[in-house]
């Protein structure tokens, strides 16, 4: 099985690129984030032409998550129990079973600044996600949580730690929240970079950050032991960040042996 995760930063803007990437990379399951489209408007017919079923959770022009699968879509659930909102719950999490693996596509709140209400919301959201995953793992031992976590787990996951002092994405409470997810028994699958020595997944659009490789690893794949033990390769598809009109994120691709 080949699985992937990608913050596409608007499915409308990125659809031609997504369709080309699906045709060339041929993942079996893809978790998408920041689709920015209502559920009913998701381009399910276009991806169906490539053999993918769709589970989507969107509420408008912001946020939004989806899972595309060529190996089934069973038991989809939008959001999770006790999910906090800002002030109402947003389209940030979707769970579905594909090919015997429970997938969660997540788009963690950005946090904005450490002194903002949105930062407190981010930490509350991550704590509630941990509680939901603890329950989920009891019934779905083969589980993957993939998406844009808006957290760089270590200083090695940003191009220059000094630049990010007093910023979100790198604060101790955010990193601790992700560590507590891993403590459930989930492995942080660190993909190999296609260029350079850091597996960055996000580069700001401004100031030529991509071409200077001034990036961050904020998109993560967390896998339970039954899945992590099957991994044969994992890479950041940096080439998908190139060219005209890309997302500011690159997809992560993970290959599994047969279970």
C-alpha cells in the first residue's frame, strides 16, 4: 500500500496539479488538508476518473479535509468527540478505514501567535485529539494520523531556530502536545528529503524561501506499530512544490509492505 498526505491549500486552485500527481505517483490512500471547499462541492467525479473514492469534510472557503482511496472507504466520521471550536467546530478532522487501516486526515489550527486565543484553541484541540485517538486505537490498532500539524517537533525541523523564537509552531507546549500523541504508541515517520538533508514539507511563498530551502517540517505522518512495522520507504515529494501555482506544502509519500 502506498499512502500520502498533502496540504493542497485549495482544491480548486490545485486540482490540475493534484490529478497529474495522482496519475504519476499512484498512491492508494491520500489524506488532504486545507481543501477550502464545502463537502458537496468537492471534485469527487474528477478523482473518481482515476479510480479514487472520496470522503470529504468541508464547511466553506476555509479549512477542510478529505481522504481519497482506491482500497475502500469504510466508516467515515467527520470530526471527533469533544472537538473544540473557534467558537464552533471546524472542518479539521476526518477518520475513515481504507484497506484495513484507519486513517485520520487532520488540519491542526495554526495558533497565529502565542498570546492569541487561537493559540489556546490549538492546544485545546490537540488535547482533545489525543483523547479521541486513545479511544480509536482501542478498536483500530492499525492507525495512521496524517496531515498538517502546524508544529515543528524539534529545532532540526526548522531552517533556523533563531528566526522562530517567540513564534508559534515551535513552542514547548505545542511540541509537548505532539509528543503526547506519539506517547499513545504512534511513530513519527520522518520521510527522506529528495534534496538537501532536511525533510521539510512547507516553504513560505515569500522571499524565495523554497529555492533557498528555508522550510519547516510541519506535515506529519504518525503511525501505530502495526503500520510502522510495514514501512519500506517514506519521502517528501519536493518536486510537487515546484513549478507554477504550487501549494506551499509538499506531499509525504509512505510505502508499506503487504499486511
